C-alpha cells in the first residue's frame, strides 16, 4: 500500500490564488467569438461578453487574467483600441493567422471583462515595437485619477474613474517575437521602460513583471538579473518563465491532441514534469540575486501545444482537450503549489479556444474541457497554506527515457481549517491503494471528487459531458489515517476535516 504523509502542523508557504491564473491573447478565437461577441450578438451577453463563458469562468474563480499577449502584445498599440468602435483602426494580425484585427476589444473591454469575472488585471505592455512614451501614457490612461491628457481622454471615452492595474508586464518574449534582444540589452530596456510605469495610486501599486526565459535558457535569466541589479537598482516584482509541453519535443511536428498511443501519453507527462527542473534551475539563479525571494517567478505561459485540429486555421492554434490534458494540468498545479515560495503566479495558455483551453465554443455552443474540471477542483487551494506532505512513488512508463512517477500530490489548509489534497495518477493501467497518515491529527470526515476516463476521453459540442467530475466516496477513516484507491488516469480532490 502506498503511503502519503501529511503534517498539518507544518506550513510551507502561502498559495497565492494567482497560481491558477489565465491568459487571453488576440489569437484565433480566444477573444473574438470565445469571450467577446459584441452587444448586438444573438448570443446572450453582457456588454459584449458571452454570458455562458463568463459564468463558467466565474465557477472556477479565475484570480487574474493576462492580456493582450503573447506575441500580439509587442505589436499592439493601445490607442487603436479606444474610443468609438467604428473609428478604431484595423490591422492585420501578422503573428496569428493573418486575419483582420478590428480593435473592437481594447482596454475598456478588457477591464469590463475583469470586472465581470471579479479578477485581477495583468496587462502586458509593448516594448518590442512600442515607445516608452506609449507605455507611460497607457499606464496614465488606465490608472491616473486627476487632470492630465490621458486621464481626460479616458473620461471622454466614458470611464470617469481610473482602473486598477494589478500587474504590468514590461514586454513579452523579448528574446524572440518581442524583439530578438540579447539579455543585457533587454535588462537595460527593462530599467528604462519600467521607470515610466508610474504608481499613480500608492495604495494600489502596480507589480512590474520582467520578461524572463524561454524554457531552459538559464543564460537569459542570469544576464537579465545581472544587468537589472547593476548599481543596486533591481526593482521588479516578478520575472516570467514560458514553457510549453510538447509530446514530441519538436515544434515542426508536435503530435495530435486526440490520436495518441501509450508511448505518447508517457512522453507528454515526462515533458510536462520538466517544469520542476526549470523552476529549480531558474530559481537557483534568482536566489543569487534575490535570496529573500521577494521577486516572484511568474509562469505566465504554460500548457500543452499540439498540432492544430484538422481543417482549422493553423494560425489559430485550436486543439481538443482530453484526459491527457487534465493530467498535465493537475501535475503542474501541484508543482506550482509545492514551489509557492518562489512561484507566485501562473497563467495557463489559453483561456478559450486556443491551446490548452478551459473552454471551447462554436457559435452559440460552449463546452467545458477536462482542464476546466481540474481547475474547478483545485480552486480549493486558492489562498490556502501549503502543508508539509510527501507520497511514496514508483516509476511507470513504456520507455526508459520516458519514465514518470506514478503519483503527484499537494496538500493545503483553507481558512476554515479543512485540508485539501489533490492527487494525480499518471499510470494508464494501475490503480493504487493509498494510506494517508496525518501527523498529530485525527480525521473527522472526508469527502471527495474525481475526474477520470479513457486517455483520449474528451468533451464535444455533441457530447459535452463525456468527461466531468463525480463524487468520490470510497474513503475509509481510521483515527489519524484515511485509506482509498486512486484509479488509473485520474485527478482526485479530497477535502479532509480534522477533529
């Protein structure tokens, strides 16, 4: 029997709700059709935002939303997206599909979406093709409460009071689509640009996020921090990290979202577990400059990336979502919890209709993906305290270079004193009997929910409930321990009430 140890007396760190953040880019049908349909649409909406999508996102308590990109951010000029919609500039979205971007979803619309969701705002500024003045004026437009050219322009466009910008990304992927910069050059640019991201409201400071590395580019992390910290400067609230899970490890042929075998299953999970190596590697470099961990690691793009669904625009990055994606989500969210001392935010890519989306839409139809259900279970960790825990594991898999641990877990305590355990079973075939022992504590009650199914099980518009969570009641309680069996290919959440 597998042992899972929990010590409810030892708190390891605080779990920011933002660890379960989301990302929405002007890419494919994420914004248009997915989130925003306009006030005149036949699809039910509130101020242009799809009612069904907003309600589904509220169910998982989206804590923070990143916008407008992604690569799109560094070609986005915010003044094109304000004022009367009929007068807004049109442009070609050169990064994603070559379609016309009519800028009908801009700053006001994004802030309205966040208002409806009740989430924090994460704006990504344009460093790649934008000026310091442009970035400075955008911050003034959004946050200044007084008399100024940009505040007056905001008021003229119908919003008297300033908004709150919780996080501001100074550029995106500046090592690539954001300007192909060298890390030392970006470090100097960050110092310059962030100077003009003013905190106009001292009671609501903007947390500034520097562009971090692509996957294992440790040189970028080191040289950016070295440059930023030169002469004792070093101001930043966070530094990003981007890592996508590719089953094949190859960008030119990533593999299908739906058609995959057992080897592909384990290769995918092996690839996603690399996230821990990256967190540790970049975290060690950050420790050299920031030993007190004041700078958060912001993993603001993560998730699976497959070949697009056949017959869809290759620039729209539309893919289906199976139990394989559910396991990827559960594994990563457990990892973020375990490393909450350094990881302060994570944003899955992306929210609707793009990559590892939590929601898919087709016209007036909407479906929740298996990944949505994982976020729905894991929301109980938000704002909790990470508890000391560990689980006995063994390796599973078909190939020596694609072996993975059979189980991952994380445990938190919510403010009401209940323990929330999330467990993933990475094996496709084996169920595992687990005995969980709680140090110096006795268990009063347990209730649970589980997501499980065949490896390629997924929801469609014709069959939207093929994959969904179900009650998990097969748990026995015996004093300071509980026993249960975690099925193959599953994500499990247990709520434990101590005596």
